């Protein structure tokens, strides 16, 4: 989606999702906690300042894609919450990798720009997956297919740009309906997929 067009749509998106804010009407303890303690968390984490400085440096020196500060910080909080042993990022090389790795430095981290680079040892589960190339829905779909075979009940997949094109909207619905997927969250800019099937499958729309 064109960046200017996306900015122009923001006020309308916010208004259309206004009633889906701050966990109102959410009865699931798991979902309510994630919304209030992670998605809407405003705590200034100790690492934010140093990450912002490193982000500026790397964006200039390596011309990496910046992403958005809101999403990058959300990724940091999600990793901090989930505490994965393995983090996989597939798509565009971006400063998001700084936030993913800084939230849990001891976690194994793998970046793959395409499927040919998506190599994992046979017994390694995918605890946290970030799919960040909405311009390439085919890659997102195939990376999901590969990694969904390695999930645990604690796994979390984050899909960036789920509303940025018709193909991504269609793909997001497919991922939500996958039988392996449990609770999902639609944040407009990103979607969250959880795999704990002991919880009732529900789809939440959040005004993020």
C-alpha cells in the first residue's frame, strides 16, 4: 500500500475500530491480559532509547527498512512476553530484527529473505515467527506453511501488513481459519496468530 494513502486512511481506520479498544468487551483472561499488558503497554522499556539510536544508525549506514516504531516496539513487548527460545524472521531485512533480538538476546535468531534461507535443525520448534513482507503474499503463505509444522502451544506468529492489499486480506483470513491456529488478533497493521488449541478459538479486532 502506498505510504501516503495509508497515512490518509489512518483517521478513518481509527474511527471504524474505536469500539475495539483497551480490551472492552473481551472476556477471555488470556486475551484481556495480552491487550492491556502487552498491546497497549505504555511502559518506557529500558531498551527503547538505545534501540532507537541503533535503529537510526543502521538505517543510515545499511539502508535497512525502518518499519514503524509502533510495530517494532510491539515486537519487543511480544517477545518479552512469550520468551521464545527460537525467533525466525522472514521477508524484508529491517531494523525490526534489532527489537526482536534485544527483547531476548539468549534466543536463537534466524533471518530468511526467501524460502531457500529458511533452514532449521529437524528438532527445532518455531516459537516466534515474524512475517514482514506484505508485498510478497506468496512468500508469507509458504513461510507460514513451513513454520506451522514446527509450532508448540506457546508459539506466536506475527504477520505484518495484513490489510495492505486484497491478497493480504484474503491470506490473513486463510491463516485465521487454519485448523492449527487458535486465538488471533487483528491490529490492522499486523496480525497475531497463537497456536494454543486448549483455548477457545476466537478472532479479536483491536484498535491499535
